[in-house]
């Protein structure tokens, strides 16, 4: 009877076997988009003239606003089984370093053409050798040519850190993983003492970047951020402010080991806050397009003095209000540019698909 049942099942399995249910794609975590959107706003605030509001707020931002993006990268990291290390390097190069090259070329063209011929600013003559050196060395060398976009230093070191982080993720034992991260944190200050300032591709930032990326990964794995109450958040905020003002630093010069817990505390707070406001479509858009906004915000900021907005508002406003108007200008103009780019890109992609379809139809005729 058992054998007969198996034969009947085999004969009719094409009818009786249920159709496999497609696996739903992993939903995008909009709170991370919002976190990146907040990070971009903080980056913009940190790169503006803050003489009217004092330096304390900017010093606070610099303790974590760049580190936030390293944490976000680790927080969203996912293992990709079957993907070789070489493929990881190629992917990271295509998604991080190639955009850096594009933004560098755009920035250099902006400096030599727009700044010189549109705004009438004195600009050093084009030097291909120095421009190539600035492209490859990045970091402080970006200031040797008229890119007006020093913030681009972040992308090459982010590329290097992202590749190395994939190697770090091969450490499977949690205890060994934590030991490696602590060791990276321990050597960060000696390395930055050995390589002070902004060396080639800001290589002295790599250990710090890896610590923050690993921290983001561990937070995602072990800490239920959404469950952190605001009663807990308040003392965390107090600690983060205390650490920021007592031990100020930035990813290129942390200065003290207190920098790490202070910066992490600030980032955890913003991550917790981003979960509560994850429905913000504006911050989601900024976060999803954070690479483009990051790449152009310096250029947009350099156009602000030529709008004479500040001159028009100065008789009525000063200090904080003018600073916020400047920030709003940079953010909104950047968003408009991104929206325009996305619209053109969608239309171009549709036209390309249509052209390919017509070409295939002609060939098959």
C-alpha cells in the first residue's frame, strides 16, 4: 500500500504539488535612509560659515557627523554568500570610487569654468599633473586645485575602509571580533600621531572608520535600538555632550579614546530618533540620494555668496537665522539638482530601453 501510494503521488505530483511561494525581497529599512538624511543635514551644517553662531556647535558636529556614515555602512552590511573578495572590491570601486572620480571631474570643471567665467573669480590655470595628483592622493591635495569640494576626501577612504571591513567580517567568533575591534581602536591614536593631518587618501582615518563600521554591525545585531526609551536617551545625550565638549575631535584626529564612546552615544541617539521619524519622505529622499547630495553640496555652498541672499537679509537678521538660511539654501538647491538628475535619468533609461527594443525588432525582422 505504501508503494502504491508513492507511485500515485509521483504520477500526479505535477497537479498536486503546491506552487512555491516566491520569497519576498527584504524590505528597505527607511529609518537608515532617514539617518543618512539627518547625517547629510549635519554635514552641510558643519561645512558652512558658523562665525555668527560660535564654534561650539560645529565642534560638536565634527565629533560624529562623518562617523555616522561609517556606522550606517556597518549597520546595513549583509553577508553575500558566494561573492568573492575580488568581486567585493570591484563592486565597492564601482559604487564608491567611480562616483568620487566623477564628482572630482565635475568639481574641477566647476572651478575652472563656472567660478572663473560665470562668477569672475581668480582661479589658478589648469595643471593636468597637479590635478591628477589631487585625484589620486585626495585628502589635503584637493585644496591644491580649484575643486571647491574638499569634502570629497571622504570617498576614497570610505572605499578603502569598506573593502577592509569585508575582510574583518570574515572573523566569525564574536569574542575574537570584539578583540580585533578594540585593537583597532587602540592603534588609532598612535597611527594618527605617526601620520598627522591629512596624509594620502586620509589613510590615518581607516582604523577609526573600521571601528565605527564594526560598531554599526554590532549595534544592528545585538542592540534593539527601537526599545531604547527616552528616559535612557536623556543620560546618553548628557554623556555625548560631555564627551564632545571635554574631548573634542574628529575622525582624522580623535585626540582621546573618549572620542569613541562619545561619538557612538551621539549616533545611537540619532539612530533612535530616525526610527521615530522614519516616515519623513524628505529625509528618506535625502538619505537614499546621500552620495549625490554629499558630492555636490560643497559646490552649491560656494554659490551662496553670489546670490546676495545674506546681504538682503542682514539688516533684519543675523547670527543663527542667517546660518540657517544658508543651510536651507544649500540643502534645498542640492535636492532640486538631485530631483532634476533623477528625472533626466529615468527618461534617458526609458528612451534607451525603447531604442534597444526597436533595434532588436529590426534585427529579428
